[in-house]
C-alpha cells in the first residue's frame, strides 16, 4: 500500500453509479482515497477546484452543467488533475471538447472493472513519475546566460538593456534549432547534437546550447554555423544510417533571421514543427520551416461533417471490397492532415470520431456478422497512445482489411455478386446505378446492360423488389405505420411505395396487413 494516498473524486448524477464506483475497486490498494462526490456539474466544479483531486471520474450528462463544461472550466481555472470520462458512445460529441482539452481516458458504460483498474494504475504511475520529475527540476537556479538566452527566444527580454557584445551574441545572421530523442517514449538523449557542433566548431564560438521545457536548443550564430548545420542536414536527406548517432535524434529548425530580436520567430517556428512530429512520415528525422502548414484553415475544418464524409466513403469502399479506393482515401486523409494547420490533439479527436462513426455504420448494416473491429475503448486508447499519424493510418488499414475478409469477399465469384451484396445491405439508402457503378469502377450504362442480362431485370426493378421484400418483413412485425415502413426501406414518398408494393405483391400494404389479420397501423 502506498505511504501517501492520492485522491479521487466521483461526479455522476446516478447515486447507484457513484456508490458502485466507490466499491468496484480497492482504491486504497491502488494508492487512492475517495475525497468527494457530486450528482450535478455545478457542485462537481466547486469541489474539484476546492479539493484539487488527483483523479476525477466524470459523466458527460449531468444536471446544471455537462461534464465537458466542468472539464473546460476546471482546467481554465488551474486544475491539473486527470479526468476520466465515463459515458456511452452517444455522448461522444460532448466528450470531444473535453478530449481537445487533453483528456485521454474515455470509458464507455456499462463499466468494465478491468479497464477502469488499468486506467487508475496508469494515472497513479504517471502522477508518481511527474512528481519525481518536478522534484528533480525544482532545484534553485541562479540567473545566468542560459536564462537570458531563454528570455530572448521566448520574447521576454528587455532588448534595450541587453548587452549583445558582452554576452558574445554578435552575428549578422541567426537560426534556432531544436532537437530531442527520435524515440519519443525515451526522454534521455543518448547523443548530444551540441557535442558534435562543439567538436566541429574550431574555436568559432558559433553556437549556444541551452534547454527550454526539456527540449535542447541550439542558437546558431553567423554564416559559418548555419552552413555547417546545412551540411549536417544532408545526412538526413538520405536518412541517417541505422544505429548511428544521427539516427537517435529528431531535429526541427526555424528560418534564419538577421536581428537578435527576431529570434523568437525562428524559435516559435521550430517549436511548432517539433510539436508536429505526429504528422511526420515513417522514418522522418527532420522538420524545417519549409514544412510549416501551408493551409490557413484551423482545426474547425476537422468537424463532424468532415468525419462523416470520410466514414461514409470508407463504409462504401469496404462494402464493395474496393481496396484501391480504401488505400487512396487513407493516403488523401494523411496528406490532408499533414498540411492542415491543426495540432495533434485535434487530429486524434477527429480520427477517433471517424473510426467510431465508421464502426457504428458497419455494425448497423451487418447485424448478423461479427465484424473484427476493435472495441471503442481499444480504438480510443490506441489512437491516443500513438506518436505518429502514419501509425494510426496503418492501424485503420489493417482493421479495414480484416473487415473485408470477414465479409467474405474471397468467396464471391464475380463483381456482380458484390453488387448484389451491396444492394442487400444498402437498399434503405438513396441507392442509384450511377453511384454503384462509380464505386465498382464501371460505366453506368455498361453496368446497367450487364446487370439486366445477368439478373434478368433492370437495376431499379431489382432494388424495388429488395425493398418490397424487406417491407413485407416489417409489415409482419406490425410495429411501424405504413409510411414508417416506406421510409425504412428507402422510399421518401409513401404514395410511390404503395405503387411499387402493389406492383410486386398485388395488393396495397394496408390490404396485405389486413389479410394477415393485423390492424391497419395507419
């Protein structure tokens, strides 16, 4: 048992759930003690700010204030604890804004005890690790040249009082370079890029090395240093040799500037690029100012409409076993995100939304097939844990290939079988020959002729018969009114539905129901 217990706070509008959460785990054994609880958002926010719990378990839908609002307001007022969202999939839209604030744990109800325990253990381990880091970094540091350099690149220095000559910062050109471990999970750098510069400097004193927020900074002074750095970059153009010192580093750099007061701009560019490592290609070791996002759009472009567009297109390609289109769309998505002026958190939230939308759509269409898609929690955890976009895109590709295999594409003898399969699972949509032809790579006129010759009737007639077949099944259930049945099988106009039903069944939907001895639902 831990010598010093961390605190956990529970916010949910259901008393039974709050009581259950207090009992479901041995909190003390996990290093925690429950410090409070609330049944509405307003009380939860007050308590969180007053008690400052290490961990807060919070539901999204609560009286007086939704969970995402509590999270945003608590963080805005200085709360630095960890939130774990406890909600169903239907509340994911509320969880999105919370995830944008840095919340990475999202557990779906009903709660899985093992998943919750795993999350709690991760939070505890992370808190202890951060405490140790904080202690290590809390040593008193006296004001020094390195602190002045830090103030220069962050724009906090008084340039009117700055003695550039005394600080040996005189130069006709400057550039900021950042570097860190290429393996993001390892913080310690096995090889210092600054040491390499020191060896090659030849007494020029052409650079300064200091640290800002755990990132190593090289301030290059003069043309000699900048040209030398350019030569080093050539090693990365062909990718550094595996196992070499250069292979251990990731480097970002801003544009060269002529005035020392412009160094903040070069530093800010390098910092933005370092934070965009997530968007790098596999094996990429360097990002320079030329790689800054070219599009001025913001993360607002990554909204639910855009996620729905990609999800809908991918669902169509998966159902038509169009592997080429799946690959092309994933490549387009990766390229789009690379050039979009957004951040890692926004991109991960967007990708999570896309995956959950696709999974929900596929599960609705294939209720009788157990699709090998990851659980919501597994997918969310995987996406949040990855350091690079390409890892998530590769994960999607693997998941989608498994889905196509599970749907049985390998057992079909012709493209026409795939088209009939697609119609059977999408008859309720506004399905047209033109859109089907495009999905399967055919000219619509040619496909229409092949369809009629093989099936023995026109495409539209076949779709009508499939819809009527499913309409008969719904009428027998006697749960829906006739106009509702029409809508569920793909007819927006109930009169048109009547016409088609009578054509293929010989009587109206109401007459058919009456013949079965059922009361007319209308």
